[in-house]
């Protein structure tokens, strides 16, 4: 009796401990939810948080109650069978079913976005060519259906396992199968029959659903879903679906009638049948029917793959021929002068080192990267490189890393650094048009504080009794008080307590500097910030900063991606991508605006689910529109896909006759893939310069350029144009120009001399720049002394046609180009004059013969005199070096 009381007491203590742990977990979860809600509400996005929470809760509930209901029904069947045999049910704890259901719900709830898509789906108005279903079924409906199916299947398999263990425990003393058959209760037979039948019904559903995956999970290199898949594998899966239902019925019949041993042969036959149906027959058809006649048999399926892949990656590319001219005469250069003024001679990598050395000002400031944008400076459209000067508390001296410094005093970065892409000041440094603290220059910054950025990973509290550090001013520091709208107001003891629990920081409770007017700023890292608000979008890895109406804004490109778009080739983990959203984050106030600049089905579905989150392009300020740009990351992906899928002819595609590659270039002494780069240029057929993102292509295995792809960023934003060179025309590629640079005696000699003097030569981006129907190549050369950290621009290599030379500056290079063009033009004019004079001499000679034939000697004398003058002019022209 005493032993029983101790055991009962232990159970109560154990239960109390579990309850206490459960309470703390639930309370911690509540604190996190409530504080996140307060944060969302501070951005006027509380309704978005509530909707996301409801979707997550609904998804969790679905995937909790489905397995729980199955497990409870299974438990009821087990109890009934054991009651029939033992006289009372053999029970096992309810918490086991609850725990299992909870695990299923937690695992499945990660895919809550499938529920969002399922409920709010809109049509693509594009049907697949095999099942004639709208693409929305594959990307919005099917994933959620498959998740439900997977949970049900896993639960049924688990219930079968539980039931086997349960019945083995009850009948563990039975010694033979025949005895077991006699003793096994009728309710047990019914229960087992239902479970086994359900297993085969689920197998039937699996075979039915997996047919659709054939269109979205390519197994071939050339064709995504080919002849064998469509004509053999899909029909075979349909047959397997119906046969599985028959096996389910037979299983129920034989088990219900106590003859389970007869099923063994049926199951073996079914397994052999499936192997023959799903593996052997498709393999034989592929080997003997398809492979000998692959091109003819797979032609239409290859065409499907080309068309659907091009749509999925937004490759609606306008193709235009670009007849490359060898001549750039002064008139063409003058007409395209804005292009030459914006040739980028500052590579972002050396420039980052320069900015950090001359403009970080203090050790706690940090310039993370260099972005490219465009501004109107002195009335001119100018390409600019710009960086934010952020503050990182990690860079504070160790003895200064106090709680007050990290969370109350050092709260924000300050200002930006900017310079034109094409100007070099004395000493080989960039010409800074925005610099220093406070910032001054040609771009006016009225609100330079950066509370939100790429390296702001800690929380801060503003509007406290402790003044914030604003910026250094000589030997002293300037302090300030935050005057913005960001953050959650800590206007109650409850909020301070909850945030101290959330952040595991008791100082929020104990600090006397924090008042009811104080605000706590969370999620200050802009990537984390936007992902927390909209986790259903993918974000570009490289946000960029812009000065708009005097304020600093971060701009992030947001993508919609899918992994199950039918008949589309897969890139990494997706096979559909669009860039429909531009996200603007105010660096001072932290406000986040999601602007929809392109309507497409995925974003339309998300707008339907979260209408409060998105704004239309028409609502965007005109100054903001001027700073959106086509993302480098997107064009990289599109270029890789287009390098293969530009081939529209099936035969060409099948034979891989015209595969393109992204060119290689040298940076320092290392071969790297060329990245898309921004230029200001005048596109053929246009009369206005514009900001574009471009990338050349080379044929596979060769180094010459075959075409270049342009993505427009201004008035015709998003338009893709491919400019193709004539097939028989040799246009040098980047590596060919790099080789010519290495082979140039003067340049190589200079590089060797600099290297011997203890300096390192850095070869920057080689830019291929289209201008005036021609192509020029520009590569900046930097010099970095071994003991110095600042690279200096020491030269610009310019190549055009057969001309290649290094100049001290871009201006010198352009002047040389003008002189070269003028010389070629003059030579052509001389050649043209010589040819005209020869033609005129022949005509005059013929007229002189006509006159003498008529007997008109005076006319003959006039023509003869004129011929003499023409011959004199010819002689002068020949003396100047033309025609001889």
C-alpha cells in the first residue's frame, strides 16, 4: 500500500513538472506572439500579422485534427477488439495520440503558405498540354492536397504499426498461426481489414496524384516530360491506381472472412505487376521506341518545354540584329556623349576599399557595400556609385561595449558616400559628390540618420533620458534625440516586462533611462525586417540605398517563385520566377512599403490574401520610380536559362548546336564569371539615353561575343532586348580582350614595372559597352601599394576594333577615340574623293572623244582642259597617301 502511494505521488509530481514546462513554453510563445503583434501594429500592419496567424493556426489545426481523428478511431477499434477477447479493453494513454498529432501538426505547419495559395488561388489562364489543367492547379492546389495526403498516409502507416504492436502484446502467448486465427476477435478482423484496405486505397490515390508530378519533376536532360512519360508512364500510373483499388477490395474481403494467408500471393503478384508496369515497360519503350528515333518522337514535347520554360522565367525577349560598325566617327561620339560621360571606370570592389579608408571616419562606422544608381547632377543624367555609412556596435572597443552604449547611445549610422562612376580626382581617387559628416555635396541629404540597415542587427531604445550619439564633430561628439515614428512605445510596465522576456534582457526592466515616451526598435536589419513582414516572398541578396527627396531609402527587390510549374526547367529549387514587388524601407522611420510594379498570378494570389500589405505602382512617388532598377540577381538567372532556351528550333535545341555561355573576365589575376552590369547608353533605334542592365553572351566553348542582353530600367522598365551580332562577324569577347592586353608589349612592360616596385596591379571589370552601333571595351587599372590600403586608379584601357591602348584617364581615352574616328573618317573621305575623281576623269575623257567624233574641236579642247585639271587633283590626292 505504501509503495502504491509513493508511485501515485511520483506521478503527480511528474505531471506537475510537465504542466509547468508546458505553461512556460506556452507563455514564452504568447510573449513572442504578442510582442510581434505590437511591432506589426507599429507599422500599421497589425491586420497582416493577424491574418498570417490565422492561416498558420488553421493549417496547424487541420494537420493536428486529421491524424488525431484517425488515431482516436484506431484506438476505438483496438479497444473494441480487446474488449471482445479480454472482456475489458486494454488501454493506452491518450497523451500518446495527442503527442503524435502534435508532431504531425508542427512538421506540416511549416508549409502554411500552401494553404494560403490553396484558398486564394487565381488562374494563370495557361493550361498544360497533357491534362489540360490550368497551371494554378499544379502550383496552388496540388501542393496542399499532397501535404494532406502525406499526413494521412503517414498516420495510417503509424496506426498499422501501433495496431500490430497492440495485438502482438495481447496475443504474445499464442504459439501458432492457426491458434491465433481462431482466437483473434471478429472486431479485430474488421479493424485489420479496414486498415489494410485503406493502405491500398491510399496507394491508389498516390498513383493518381503522382501522374501530375511527371509534368513538374523532369527526369530527362533534353525533354522535361517526354513521349514515354506521356504515353506509357502516365497511363501505367492510372492502371496502377485502379488495380490498387481492386487489391484494397480483395484485402478487405479475405481478411474479413478470416483468410489472410491467401493475400500473400496476391500481394507478391501485385508487387511484380507494379515493377513490370512502372519500370520494365517504360524502360523498354524508352530503349526500343524512343531512343532510336528520339528527335522525331520527342519533338512536340521538347517544344512544350521550350515554350513553358520561357514563360516561367519571363523570357519574353525582343530580338534585334546589331550590325557592328568598325568606325566611331566624331559625330557619333558627340551624339552619344552622355554614354561616354557615364562609362564606369570604378569597379565596386576596389572602390569599397577606398570608401572604407577615406569615409568611414570612425572605427564604429562601417560601409558594407557599394551600389550603382543614377541621379540628375547639374542637369545631366549621371550614373553614380553610392554607399551607406552604417554603425556597427560590434566595432566598438571592447571596454565600450556596455549595455547603455549598445542599446541607448550608439543607435544609428550617418549619411552616405557617393561618386560618379567616371571621374577620378587627383591622386587616382574618386570624385566624391557626397561625403563627410554631416554629409555635403551635390545630392542633398536632409535626414542622414540610418537606424535601419544591412548591419544593424541589435535592438535599440530611443527617446530615453540618455541622449543618443549622432555624429562626431572634431574632438567632441554631437548628441541627439530621435524624432521619428519607428518602434513600439514602452508606455507601460507590462510592455517593458514582455519585451525583456522576449529579448532575454532584464536591463529593459531595470534601466532608469527608459520612460513612458521611449520606443524600442526591433528587426532593424532590413533583410530580416522585410522577411518578418512578408515571409512568402524571396528577397534579393543585395539591397541598395537611394536618396529620395532628401531622405535615405533602402530598396529591395522581392521575387515570387514556384517549384511546380508544369513543363518548366528547374533552376536550383524553383522553376518559375518573377520580380513583381519593389520594397522601400525608410532608413530613419523604418516604414516598409511593398509596391507591386508587375501583375502576375502569384502576386495576385498574395494580394488577395493580404490586400493591406501591397500598394500599386500608381501610388508610388515619382522620385521613387526614378530609382527602381532591374535586379542583377534576376538577370543572372534569366541569362543562364536563356543561354539554352533561346533556341526556338527543336532540332537545334535537341542537338545543342547553339548553346551560349556567360563570358569570363579577369579580376586581379583570377578568372571569374562576368556579372550583369549597369550602363547608361542609347539603345539602337532610340534617341534618348537610358539606364540599362546588360550582359554579353559567348558561344559555348568560344570566347567571341555573339549577342548581348539588355534589361531596361527607365520608361520601358522590365523590357528585355537581345541584340544579336551578324553570324559571320568576329566581335571580341572579354577574354580575347584580356589576352590582347596581356600580349600588348607596352602594357605588359608597365604592369611588370609596377609589380617590381612593390605594388599590386588590380584589373577591374572589363565592360563591353555598345555605343552608336559599335562596341568598345573599357577596363580600369588600379594600383595598390603593399603597405597601403587605398587602391588608386592609374589607367584606363580602351579597345575598339584593332585599337587597344592604356590611357591615364577616361577623358584621354575618349579623346584618342575621337581622333581615331576623325582620322578614319578623313581617310574614307579622301578615298571617296579619289574614286569620284577617277570616275569624273573617265566621263570627261568619253565626252572629249564624242566631241572630236562630231568634229567639234572647240568642245574637244574644253573637255581636254577639264581632264587636265582633274588629273592634277588626282595627283594631289595620291600624294596625300590615298589610292596609292
